[in-house]
C-alpha cells in the first residue's frame, strides 16, 4: 500500500466519522420525532380517505391549494399541529442530510459548513 492509498483510506474514515457525527441528531432526534408524530396523527386521521379526496382535487394547482387550505381550516388544532410538525421535522432532516452530502462531495463546501455550524 503506497502513501496515496493509505491517505485515501484514512480520509474516507475521517469523512465517514464526520458524516456520522453530523447525522446523529437527524437520525436519533428529528426523524424519530416525525415518526412518533405520524403515529399519533394516525389515530386522528383516516389517511385513506384523505388520500382519495386529495387525488380527486388534483385537477389543477389551484384546486389542490384550495383542498389543502380547506383541510387545515377544518382540522382540529392537534391534527394541524401534528401535520405541520411532521412536515417541519422531515424538511429539516432532509435539508441537513443534503447539506452534509454536499460538503462531503466538495460542492459548495464553504457555504454549507458556514450554515451548519
């Protein structure tokens, strides 16, 4: 094994360790909370009925927006809160993972590191 191969092997481990340490809050906090909220919301919402109603409203973008707005206006506060929390945790988790992958791939590394601090 020459020096370059050894350096590459060490750097892969360093990058993997860095990615694991940056991803722990996402994997052990954000995504489990989103899953817990989804399980709680499952008790209050009939997802099959919502999905079938949503599919009929997808004729145009304006009808889809009207459906979402009406659904949140008529939803109980707990259901609306859980829906927003699920979307928020999922978007934040995906954003964090995407930022970390971009840093590892070397694309836009300076801005991603500055944002992630």
